C-alpha cells in the first residue's frame, strides 16, 4: 500500500512539473507571437520549375509536386 501511494505521489509530482514546463513554454510562445514578428510567406512552388528542368516548356507537372504546391498555400 505504501508503494502504491509513493508511486502515485511521484506520478503527481512529475505531472505537476510537466504542467509547469508546458505553461512556461506556452507563455514564451505567446510572447513571441505578440512581439510583432511578421510571418514571411515564401514562394515554395516547384511546379513552375519542373518543366524548365526537364527541358520541355509544356511538360505536365508530377502529381506529388502539385500536392506540395497546393499545401504551400
């Protein structure tokens, strides 16, 4: 019985520590977000480059590259 109570107490202490660390991390992220940092959007489009790489201006883009391009927006 003592071992079970000890294990529960240790688990509770660890959980409290993890919650405190999580709260600190959340607060840090909130400060970063509110500090006025602007999001930079990069053109991640590879589709327009593939035809030039292949040497054919009218080449059909590969489907997985098209899905990457859609996900970038």
